[in-house]
C-alpha cells in the first residue's frame, strides 16, 4: 500500500481510509466514486472531488468509479455526459471499465422499494404537494402523520405497481419511507422515495414514469457498486441518517458516507445552475469561455491539469466551509507554467522602432533561450532586422524618475539582441508617438557590452517584417465582488458581473517561431505573462488567451493572512 507523502499529515478522510485499512474493515478494499449529475459542465469544485476520490483510490491501491447520477430526467443531456468524461480524463484520471449510470439500477431500486413496502417501511401517499409541506412541520414544530400512512401492505403494493404502470397523473401520488414525522431531523420525516413524472429519460426513454429521489437512490447506487467510502459535500451531513436508515432497513451492503467542505473561490460562482444562467443569458460566450471556472473554461484559458491537481492538493480537505482566495489557484498555475512553458517574444501594443544604423537588407538570426527553468528545452533563432516593434508602454517621451525603460537619449537592451539608444521620435498629427528612431551598438550582440557598461532595462521586441499578426484576449475576474452572491437586496449575483473582464487586442505581433502553433499550446510571452493558443485560431490568424500575468500576489496575501 502506498501512503501519502510522509511529511504531510493525513487529512481526516485519508485518516479514516488508513484506519479502515489497518482494521481490515472492508476486507482490504478501497472503492470510491465520482458521481456527477449530468446537468451541466464540471467546474473547479468538481475537480476537488475528482482529485479526492480518484486520488484516495490510487494511494490505497483501490478503485474509483465514474457514475452518472442520472435520476432526474428533466435537466440531463447527452452533451453534458460527453463533456464530463472528457474533463475527468483531461484532469488525468481513469475509471477504466467502471463507467456506471444510476439509471441502470432503476429496476433494482424498484425491487428494493417493494421490499420496504412489504416490510411495512414505505407507503403510497396521496397528499398534494402543498399538504405534504404542511404536514411536514418545521424545525421547531413536529410534523403530522399523513392520513395515508397506515395503508395496508397489500394496498401499498397494489398502488405502487399501478404508479409504475402509469395509471395515475403526474404528481398525484408519491411513495414515502415510513420513519418518524416527529424526528428533529426533517429529512427523516417520511421522505419521498418516488414521484410520478412523465418525462423521457436520455437513457431509459419512456420505460419509467416514476423516478427515484436523490436520497433514496444515492445510497443504493453506492451499495450496488460495493463502494467503501462514499465521499460527499457537507450539505449531505443531515442526510446521512437517512442514507444509513435505507441501507439498514434493506439489510444490504452498507458503505460509509463521509462529508467534506465544498470548494468556494473568491470572485467566482460555483454552482452549475448559476453557471448555466451566465451562459444562457449571454454574459459569457459559452461553458468554455476562458473566464468560467469550468474545467473546459480553465483548459481553454491555458490552465494545465497538473496545476489544477497541485491546487487541489494545496487546499486539502476539511470539515469547515470557507472561501479559497483565487490568487492561490493562479499561484499554482504560475508555478506550473513557469516550469513547463516555452518563452517567446510577443508585443501586445506595438510601437515601431527603426534602427537607423542597421542595414536595410540585413537579417540576423539571434539565439534565444526557450526556458531558463529547463535547460533541456534548448534554444531557438529569432530574426532581427532594421525595423522592429516594441511594447508601446516601454517608451515614454517624458519619463518620470522611476521609469527606466526607453526614452529619448536613453540606452536599453533588446533581449537576446543589442543595446539601442533612442535618438528621435516621430509623431502623428494628433501628437501621438507613432515611431522611434534608434541606433544600435554592434559590439553588444547577444545583449552584453564588452566595455562593461550597464543599462537599466531589457525590452522584448519582434522584427516588423518577420513577426506574425495575432489577436490577444486579456481577462480579468468575471465578477467585481469577492463574493458575487453578495448582491444587495433585489438584485442577484449577475448584477456583479464585471463589464471589464475581457479586453481584446487585435493588432498584436508575435515572433515567427509561433507559426502553426496548435490550439491549447501554452507559452510565456516574455515580461507579459502566460498565454495559450485559443481554438478560435485559424490558418492565417492566431488567437491567444492570457492565462495569468507574471506578477504573483500570493506570497504577499499569505503574509497578510498570517499577520491578521
Ligand atoms: P452544483 O451545485 O455545482 O450543481 P452539485 O453538487 O449539484 O454541484 P454534482 O454533479 O451533484 O454537482 O456533483 C458531483 C460531485 O462533485 C458530488 O460528489 C459533489 O459533492 C461534488 N462537488 C460539487 N461541487 C463541489 C465543490 N464546490 N467542491 C467540492 N466538491 C463538489
Ligand atoms: Mg447536484
């Protein structure tokens, strides 16, 4: 058995799994599952659950199933099923041949319900929805028994069979567990197990017109699959007594349900229902918009699976709801991309530079380092010529004292190339600087002066004639508030959608080595940040998404948090 990194303490779930292994509680087995409801795309919160379930299985020599919890026929779609499979795989996990659907167990679940009816533990109830609510009572007031609670076993069996056969209209009857209408836990006040609903299910079609509720179905799914540790989020803590009641009354195999705190991230909403609203109401371009916290959105943004897995490991698991600073996620992304992304030069807002003393017809291929963090990445050639582009913000005609980059009369280094000195500024009719004239020092080839003189700045650049045009999309948080759900009185979270979360730059220039770069490949644009090729790119036009900037505020935030 492989255990966790011995220097890190086991989290409370791994401690349970380790203890169970020691006492041989499950006969040496560890079986977990990731059970998405296929009603939307997966988000970074799901990644936490995926890393936890697949991670524990791998660490303890066990198995993790992928199970679609498709008990609700109304909101589920094939599109979501395919995307979920793709996203779990992309994150680096493999369910092998263990892909299951809750709907495959519908007949078995029905038989279990018949068993409970026969044991006098379930009954058909004819109360209307509104009455059912009234009879349930409140947290402070016990409920009242339904007038149908004492139907005979025969009558219940007969009615339940006829519910299945489609003899009654939608919503007219339900099957309920007979537990305790006075229980302080509302989930135990005769919860509904089946409702009548005529809806075509994506997998079972019209075979059923009764559908199981989540509480009834979930434990059965776990039991049928021989799950050992059924890991779910905290909101199900109050449902655990019901999970246990159903399995105990049936006398079937009984996994252990364990709850942990779900992931919340600042500046982010994390519910499929809300994410769907953003898509449907056009606040974003789709589920995979690079501003979305969905796995497909993060992928398109340039996040790597490794970075997401590292993040999930860093945040750990515990029992208390809290909000993780999105800066930590971005820190993990930078940490990973710093090691893995090739460096290239790109100019987002180009300013033309003419090197007056450089021959017009000359082109030099200068050597540039692909990744200073990884010597095996080697070097490449970058063309240098008389006309270049530099970043507009790297020049100021009247620089303040702290500005060390290019200015009239000042010398700077062009990375991997030469020292240049600005000797003239060309402006258009409105006074805007449109071109710089510079001279270069041929003795500084490669970027160092043999006489030892220093410059205070090193700029990135591209050759005007050789560079490729590109579009670059810069992103900011999708919401203006740290907690987007905090939206005043009448408005909802969407009133906090930021109007400035996307800036599109259409006349960027990138070095020619990026010709033919494939969608989703990731780069560091020197001095600018990490960027990823967007699938919108075409033969003649590359489109990039900025994944993150280079500046990492995480260390500072962490220090401030410690001092609080
Ligand atoms: P949402 O509220 O976003 O729709 P959900 O819980 O309804 O989420 P499911 O498809 O039921 O989504 O979730 C599949 C699994 O992922 C469940 O085990 C659930 O507990 C877990 N999960 C969902 N959201 C989070 C989260 N934010 N953090 C950790 N785990 C999560
Ligand atoms: Mg759900």
